[in-house]
C-alpha cells in the first residue's frame, strides 16, 4: 500500500519552548490513525543537557476506558525526545524521536507509521502479567 506518513512542521531550535514541544507532540499524535476510544494525556518529564545537544523528554500515557471499565486496568506509554543541536544553526528544525514503553527501538515520526496495535500489545502484555502474579 502506498501510505503517506503525515508529518508536521517542527519548530526550530531558537523558537523551541517546553510548552511548544508539548503542543507539537499533540499535533503529531493527531495525525496518527488511532480509534477515538483511546484517551491520552501528555507531560514534560525532564531536560537533559549533553555536550552537543539538549534533549527534552516527554511522556504520553494512553488508555482505553469503557463504560463497563471506566478505570482502565493498564496504560501504555509513548516516550518522546525532542533534541536541539548545539552545533547546527538555531534556525534548524528540532529532531524528534519516540520509543514505546518496553521497547528499545527508537522511531522518528516522519519515518514511521504509528500502529494502534503497539498500544494494544503493551496493555495486553501488562494484563497478562498482572493475571499471572
């Protein structure tokens, strides 16, 4: 299939703020094909100052509450990192990466189609773990 990955125009290093980063993460999430029954909330976690970059860490916590179970048994986290280069010009766009909870694979929103199945798998695995303990 010739699926086109929807991407957004990421802010530049000199226009970046923690709040702007959160807004842009919400913007990119809005391009994902996720059923409307999924709910999420986002938060800024921390700033990391490295030699050549500054990294801003965020978490987006997903769940699927239902009428019968308004409090979900488990949630799935997606972690975002927005990276600002100290080497590239401040007018360059920020770099954005995300990882799924329980995965070490680093993905880029502009190069990867997000799958709702990833969230379902995380939650199903957590529920299986809870039931086996």
